[in-house]
């Protein structure tokens, strides 16, 4: 008997199993990773670009300092991502060519028409743990380089090998302690630099601007970061914000619906529109099209309204089946709903119901303790 | 036959005149235009009444969005300066300036720019450029390209942000596309808008609107400032829970229209519907909604201690 993924989803949904379990199995198979072959590049602003079609959206800063990537897509798309990055760097060379002519002894003739090696990938930031956002960590980290020196380079022989990977500490914890039946991530996929506080700042400008990681607790997962390019005024939102469907609440990894609402409001707090509530701060969603604060506000409104409806039903003691039968998402269904695939409306309602304290909701598993700290 | 010298001169001038007129004669829409409220004045100036969806081919999802919409949502900081989108702005009570971009070499009009009071610049490109990729940013103006169909300019607009079909909560999704036909007859500009929305419409929604040339008009600046309009806890989004909006039958009662008709839908667009209208029950008498009912339905999380 051939069992399709949608069949599994239906069975699990009928059994009342947590949507998160299905999500844990199927992560990496998000529709946007399969819909169109090839990686598409969309300029965002300044040095910041968006790569689509490699799993989750990837945001990159490409410039004279090298490459900083926010998320790495799925493992299978790493080569295409690398090719896309190289293409961007070539564009940069054409747009901003090195000066022709120099010192008396330095002829530029020899270098003409010879392609310079690509500037290295120096930083990778993971917005969260899922493999459609971290699957390319191993290959893309290996393609990069960390500049170091002094005692560090002397004492740690491989300190310069590969790009640095930055993430909230819970990303590292979740990668090392996956759900039962899944293997821990290989060492080269793990964050090299983690933070456990509210925010982490890159210690210096990169490609002319500051880059800040902002932790949003218990949202899509328990390790979500917003990545704020402060000069370009671009926020990479990870899966806290999507334009493709209802928010995905990974309860098994500490996600909550209220945390997602808080995360969306946090994005709005950081954003300033250019004029008439559009433009200005641009937001790259975890999946879907380039957005601004108005798009986030529409999404925030939708998620808040659905949260309020489902919470009202939970408070009135309605069962999960009664909530589903009441169709609390009906007005948003043609835009965000799905009856098949990776994240269905039923899965969203199940996760929202449980997240809001539905009577039959199993408690969300706590995050495993972090190692070697505090 | 003798041809007089003056006749030859006149013919020559005519020839020059014709030669100077390109075969692709383009209507010039540039100028200052004032709205004329010959159609749907109550909707366009004072604004539509709550619960009035009559004559609009809305889907069930659109009806539910509007039924649960609370006008107080407009007071959220994110929406205070929101302009009407390209499809709705024609119906707003705003004056319009249309300017043109002319290519300095070909002297062809390569773009029109439409700009209303309280709105954004809306370029309509005529130079053959393609629309952006689907993943590009969506805006209030959308991305518009035009082509000539004789004297009529037909415009296709994509990349619209979510907007509204009416100012009473009827939504229009960001998946919608807009087709327009601009027609100029002397000093009258008539625009037909056709909205296709796979999310909130079951059939195309067609409207026409007229503007009149206004030589002494100048559209003033209209800056917009965001303020805290209502003291509410952070994160609250005004809305009615399904089934709790007390205002939905006011329009029907006030105008003596059967409630079912005010619920809209494609059926209510067509003349045949008038026959059905006669068979529908009369609306309930108008009752005053107590202020407490109006304030009650706004839901949200319990305010945190020492909120804001």
C-alpha cells in the first residue's frame, strides 16, 4: 500500500495527534521548496537580496565584505544557492568595477577579463531550526571562511575554516536533540556563535551596516530570531511571518500562537513606513513574497482575529471538533487555507486550539536544557 | 482647371498638419480632473453604510470578513495613513492630477502618472516594460501597464496590496488584478474599472466613474500624521466575533430593503433580481443599538497588569 503524505496527515489529524509531529516529519518539504525549480533572486534594497525557491526564503547581504546569509534553504538546493550568490557577486563587480589604473608599477592589463574569486560567505544566521532554513548549513558553511588571527588562530587550528553560524541558543539545542527517531544534526551544521539574551549584534558593520538578531520567544519555535539590517532597513522575519498560509506553530519545538502574534507586533514596532503606510522598512517572510509593514499588519490582524475567535471558543469549553465545525477561519480560507499539503487549515486550528489551552490539548514539550552554560 | 494659389497653400498646410500627426494618435489624459458624483454619491462621499453589500459579487468569505469588521480598526497606527488602492481611489472624493511622461526622442507618451489627494503616485507605463516577478513588493498603486485600443487606454494592474471593495469592510485581496479602460470625451474622463479577485469575488466587479476637466484646480499636499487615537492595550485588533455585529441590518431597515438583498452576491447585480426582491420579506424595524453593544464585541487578550 502506498501511503501519501496527505494520507498520513489525515490519519494523524483524525487521531487528534499534534500537528507538530507531522510538521517535524515533513519539514523541508514546504510547497515553496518544490513549486518552482531553481533559485530566484530578487533585489530588496542596497546590498540586500532575497533568494526564493531554495526551501525557506534566504536573505543575503552581498558586498565588498563578503556574504552574510540569513538561512540556507534545504540541503539539496545548496549548489544552486552557491551559484546564485556567485551571480550576485559578479553583478556587484560589474556595477562597481575596481578602478582602472593604479600605481606606476601595478599595471591593470594582466587582470582584465579575469574573474576574481568570489568573496567568501562569512556569516550564516539561522532564524530557526527547521531544515528548510538550516539544511544548507553544512555545504554553505564549508564554502565560506572566518577571518581570524592572533591567539585564536594560533591555538585553534581550524578557527578560520568555514563561515560562522549565528543563531539563538535554542536552535543549537534543537539541532542536537531532535524528536525521537531523527538523527542529531552533524557538527558542521551547528551554530558556532549563539546567544541566549534578547538580542545579538554583529560586532562590526558588514557591507556598510549593522546587523542585529532579535529573539522572539516561543513563537514559530522557541529559537526564533528576527534579523534586522539596520542600514538597508530590511528585516528577515523567518517563519514568524509568511505570505503563503496560516502561521505554522511548531508546538513540539516550543512554538505558540501568542508568541507569533507578539513576533508580528515586534516587527511592526521596528518598522517605519516610507509614505502612506507602504515601503520604508522591508520585510522578507520565511515563505512568500517580499513585504513591507502594511503586509505584516494585515497578517497580524488576521492572526490576532483568528486567535481571538479560537480563544473565545476555548473559553466557552468547545471541543476541538466543535471548533473545527464552527469554521473560525472561513473568511480567510480562500487566501491562506489549505486542505492538503504541508500545513493544512485543520493542522493550524489543532495547533492554535492546543496553544490556547484547549481542554484536550497535550502540554507542549519543554525545551531540553542547554548545555554548558548558566 | 485653374487652381488658385491660396488653395494650394491651404492644401500644403493641411498636408503638413497631417504629417505631423502620428498614425498612433494618443489621447492625452494629462491635466487636472475633478470627480463628478453622478453615480453612487452616497457611497462615495459620506461613505457606504455598514452591512450594505447589495449589487456586489462577493464571495461567502468576503461577506464574513465584512460582517466581522469593526470600523475602529482604522484607528490602529498601521492604518491611519492608508490610502485608497488603485482600484478604489477612483470612487473616493478626491481630486485627481494626471501628468504624462514623454520620451524626448520618439515624443511618445511613455507613462501617465495619476495622483489623487490623500494617495500615492501611480505610474502607468506605456513603454512595453514587463510586470515584476510575482514575488516582488505589492503596493497600494500596484504595477500598471497600458496599451492603446484606438482612443481608449486599457490598463492592467497587478501587485496590489490588500484593499477594499467598499469602505464598510468588504475586502479585496492581494491576489486581485485590475483592468481599466480610460476614455476621454472632451472635458469628461470616464474610467471603467474591472476587478477580478479569486479570493473575495465570484464574478468580475465592474464600475464606471466620471471626472471633469478642472483648469483652475491644483491638488494640494496632504501630509498624514499617525497619532494614538484610542487608548487601548497593545496588540488589540478591533473586530466583531462572528454573529455579534449589531449593525448589519441597520441599512436594510433604514431603507426598507429586504435583509437578504443587502447581503449581496453576484445574483444581486443583475436586473432579474428585482423580481426576486418583490418576494423577499420586509426588513425588521430600525432599532437603536445601545452603546454597550457597540463597545462589547471587541475582543482580544486580557490586558496585562500595568499595561502599555
